[in-house]
C-alpha cells in the first residue's frame, strides 16, 4: 500500500517583515533616546549660560536669557599690554575690620620660624635674612632676590616671597619700618643720582606694595633710605657688598618703637 504524501508547504516570502519591524522598532527607540538626551543637554547648557551671564552682570536673576552672538558685530580691540611688574597678580588679602594684635618677643620668634620654614621649602634661604634684635624682628630682603641691579622696582619673580612675608608681618599692629640700604659703590643715573635715591625708592616701593595689597595701616608704616651708611658687613669684598644691598622690613618692638622718631 503506498504512503500518502503530504503536500509541500507554501514558502512564506514575507517573513523578512518581522525582522524589518524589529529593526524599525529598535531604530525608533534609539532616536527617541538621543532626542531625550539632547533636550537634557540643551537645558543644562542654557542653565550654565544664564548662570555665567548673571555672574558677569549681563542679566539679572529671573530675566530672560539674551541671545549670544558668537562673533561680535563691533571690531575687536587689541588687549592692552600688561606692565611687566604687575603681570602676576599678588595674592595679598585685605584685613579691613579685623583686629590686629601686638607682637611680642615670642611672636617674633614664631614669625621668624614660620618664614624660615617657608624659605627652606622654597629653596630661597639665600634671598632673605631674619634676625631678632632689641628693635624687633628684622627681615632683610636681599637685592639679588628682589631687585635688579641699579633698579628699584620689585622683580616679578619675587612676588611669591614678598607676599608670604607680608602676609605674616601685617597681621600685627606694631609699627613697621621699611629701610633701604646699598653698598658703597657709587651710582649716577638720571633716575638715581646717588645711592640715597636708590635706597629710598626701593623702600618706598615696598611700602606702597604693602599699602596697596595688604591693607597695612598708613599711620603705622614708614619708609626711609640710608644709602651706603648703615652696612651690615665690610664693603671690601663682593660677598659683603651683596649683604649690604638690601631692604629691611623691621617690625618694631616696644623698645624699638620708643627709640624711633
């Protein structure tokens, strides 16, 4: 008896529609996700822009965000040249309203130790000398570290050192004397006819720096120049002459204050 054969099944030529439908669904999901992400980023960007504009005073809080032009319609001006001596902003902080205390001998020792530790850390021990005398604490800024030869403007590279020293010394209400000194080598330029002018101008520039950036009390601070006439070493050798070229910042003790004019 012959077996009965089943008829062949009809080939379904539309099966690809299932895969195509799945692909379209996934593609739709991808685009929906991308759209949602772009909207979130756009909102964040607008919030950041508005915050920056408020910070720079372009708009007030709650005001609509103005349209920002990437290219300004007016011509761009050349940026003014920054003066070399001020191309690095000092880090001084005003202390207006804060009560200053008077430094005593123990404070002088603490200040001296603090500055010396900083100098060691910076490898700048050869740029500053510190001594405590009956006059008070004397911080000697050597010419090589703070001034160019024959010049009175504080060097840009010295700002970090002088900022640290000023930060410590201006915490107290002791009188502060700024004293300029030179060696005995004559100078004669249009700006500095003698060592008197050079030493006085250096001291005055340090004083103005403290007044401008550290809120030093004008009635408690003074500057003077002694030229070559108050050396700390004999001027017979280059090493000793280098020691004499300095600006002393003197935080006066009570005894030292009584001995000052």
